[in-house]
């Protein structure tokens, strides 16, 4: 059996659903180069006008945090509740602040 | 969707950050990982590609998602046969869009399965070698134009019934793919039903054609939900893992109850003398499914198994030069760009 598809790199697809919103990750696909990846992303992920702009990024270019580092990576923010506005009580008569 | 590249330990990203990677958990940590996984299942939480998961969970998902992907791709054939013979430009455009959707659904699902560390080639090779299964329903022929409508109404209707609970699957990439697919399936079912409604308002011959198609498809569609619960030994495990939310018989019953009133509006009868409302259970009773035929079809002896697989394999090999040419073109463009830069 042939294994040609392994030679087609993997790309991550990000779609801006409408002007004013951010690009959001919506999936991945295999393509030979960036131009083909864009065209395929158009066909695979925006058949019903789901987007006005597409980014494609080689999957190998993405650096990800690892789940087993979740605690040391994200927990330091957990005890800093003073970073939230609700930490501070303000007298009612002040009104909205 | 959601890349497997993020799962490969040798990824450049990990070298860059120095973060240690999942997958190679020391033996002492396996118990802790299993406990974390069990707690996630208890809380009906989500598992993402990088997370630790039991091998059996991974294997079950790869099998189920790839089978699902194969079904979408093979499912393009029975309807694709009618694109050139659609009765109007409108119906032709609708059918092309639907068949293209099926191809798209296959791509979403292959991508989801790839996040589990199985390559696209491995999955396609398994399909082409006849080792991987796909939905038995696509091994039946589409004899008339009414079959196209019935596939939309009943086959896609049954698929939706089966797929909606999968949107809540514990494996994130699969659940997200299913949400996308379910949004699009609704169009598939409605276009089929509307197509049949149009035929039922036509001549007696057209009405007879619809009834004939319903008669031929009904029992195979009921079998799509899989063997009765008593013969589904894997159900308990799949339920525990949040991969299966409703049992085969449970889904089948929902489908029957939903379909009976639709058939009435359409003006067709469902070919089951035992089908009737049961006041005590508040649902429909229905007759016995021929499981011998189901298993014969699953095991390769249905009316179109050889034709479907043969067509798929031929398309893959006939398309080899296109894939080769695309690669060669990309390589040359890259070489040219590097030369210009130098």
C-alpha cells in the first residue's frame, strides 16, 4: 500500500467568523503547501459562509504547553483573588464602579 | 480536527520549551493518571489529545471514529451515482452539496482520529484492505431516484439520532467534529424528505416509487443502530467512558417513534405489520429485525460490498498521480523560492 499522504504536512486552520471577531481554531487538514492548505480549508471548513478570513499554520510550528505541567504552569494564578474586582467590597451608596 | 502533531514527543515545540511530554508516563505515575482519568469520567469531563488515557479508551475511539469516517466516505457512492441523473438542476445542485458534505464529514472525522496518534494512511490502508468496517447501510444499491430521498429522510435521520448524543462524547476532538456534522446533517434529512413530498404529490407511478424505496430501506435502516442491547457486550464500557450515551435499542426506539408520524404526513406505510402504538409503554412496538442479513452485510456479503470497496480503492490509486503532482509542484516552488532568496 502507498503511504503518500504522510508526505502531506498537517496544517491547523483558524477561521474569523465575521469582521470584528478573532480567528478561532476550527480543525486541521493535510496539504502540500500553504496555498493549497488555504484552498482546502475554504472547502472543508467554510462551505456555508462560516468565515470571512482564514489562517493556516503548519502544525509543526505550534508550541503547546503540556497537560502534566498544568499545575506548575497555571496554579500560581489560583490564589491571587485580589486580581478580580469582586475581591473588593465597596459601599452600596457608591453605586456602580 | 485537532492535530496529532501536538502529541508527538519529538515535536519541535517541546524541544523549544523544554516541557516534558505526555505519553511516556513513568510506571509509578500510571496509577495517578488512571485515577485522574477515572475522576474525569465520573465528573463527565473532557479528555483532550495530549491528556493521559487508557490504551483501551484510545483504541476504542480510533476504531469508532475511523469507522465513522469510512462510512462518510463510502456513503458518497450510493448517492453520487445519481448526480448525473438528478431530475432537475435544483436537485442536482442539492445532491452535489450533500455528497460534498459527506466528504467533508469524513475529513473532520479522520482529523479527529489522527489526534489519537493513528495516521491517515493507516486508517485508509485498513479500509482498503477490508480490515476496517463501515456502516452496513451503504452496501445496499440505490435503484431509483426515490432511494436518494429515502437515504436523506431515513438513513440520515437515523444517523442524526445516533450522532446527537456523540456531541457530548468525553473525547473533545470527536465531540467537536460531531457538533459540526450534526449542524449539516439536518439539511440532509430535510432535503430528502422534501424530495419525497414532491414525488408524493406527483403521479401514481412516482408515489409507487417512493413506497417501493421505503419498503426496501426500512429494515436495513432499523439495523443501522446495531445489534440488540443483549448482544452488545461493549456497551457497558463505552457508556462508562461517555462514548455511548444511549443504547442501540434506545436509539432505535426513538427513531421509530419519530418516524411514524413523518411517514403519515408523507403518505407512505412502513413495511412492518407488527408496528403499532403501545398505550402501556407510550411508544411503538415493532417487528423482528433480520439480524442474519445484517451480519452477512457487515461481514462482506451484502449486495454491494465488493463494488463499494472496489470503487474506493480504484479512486485512491487512480488519484495517486494527482497527489504526486501536488507534492512535486510544492517541492519545486519551495526550491525556486530558496534559490531566489539566495
